[in-house]
């Protein structure tokens, strides 16, 4: 089962083992069925993993989605006259709680105002007193591979093999500097704070 935030994109990674066929010979889609409509999202296939970018469901499903709603889903692969379904389960909608507020100007009436601004008599010339702020010196923290793995585990990537795959991808992109690797991981999870990793 995959949890998908209705307001955010999600990158889903499946761990796979291919036998008798190469990734180049395969095409695949993650298919999600909502209200009788099939939505297909193309998969990027490699030797050890299959990645799928799922857009925010709110942007493609034209009705309000309730948190906890379940939809049928499956991963389909086609190649060399073979039709394969290595994963068949469901996705669950997870909605973020959002509250928006705005200031309402006070209106002269018998009703109580929603927002009332009270001026302080202690403030000279209607100007607020500025309080100096002392700068805080940041302490340099050494980032280790263990920190990176703990960060990935915290965000749902608990399989050691998948952790190594992600670390290798980051190293190939930015080198062996753990701080740069952490930045890459941060940007990866920023897409979706809790990406689903299947093993």
C-alpha cells in the first residue's frame, strides 16, 4: 500500500530483480483507478529499481479527496510480448491540514470587531522601539554516512539496499562531500516528505 498526499507530488521507487529481459526492452506504468477512471504514470526502469513520479492527485482528480480514501493501483510492465504485474495493491490518500487566515478591518457598527488594534500610550511618536538582536554563531556539524542513512530512514527509506542506491545516485551527481549529498537528499524528499520505498 502506498500513501499519497493529495496536495503534493510523490516519487515512488520499487526495488526489482530482472531476469530474462533488459530494462531497455521494458515499458511500464503505475496505474491508479479513481471513480472508474484509469490514470497511468510512466515508469523509469533500471536493473535494480523502478521509479514513478506521481503528480499531486488534487491536480488531476476533479473532486475533493478525503483523507483515508483508498484507490486500486498496480504496476504494469510490457516487453517482448510479455505482460507483467509485479505489484498490485492500493494507494491511500493523505491530506495535509491547512488553515488560512486574513486580517479583517474593524467596521463601525454595533457588532464586536473581529480584530481590534489597540495603540500603546508608551510608544513615542507612534514608533515602536527597536531591540538589538545579537547574531547567533552557527556551529559546524560534521555530516557522516550514518547521519545520511538516519535521515533517509526517518523519511521512510528503511531498506539498506535502497539507501545505498540513493547514496550512489547522489555521489554520482555531487561527489563524496556528505554535506552536498545531504542537500541532494533534502531536495529529493522535499518533493514529497515521505516517499514510499518498496522492497
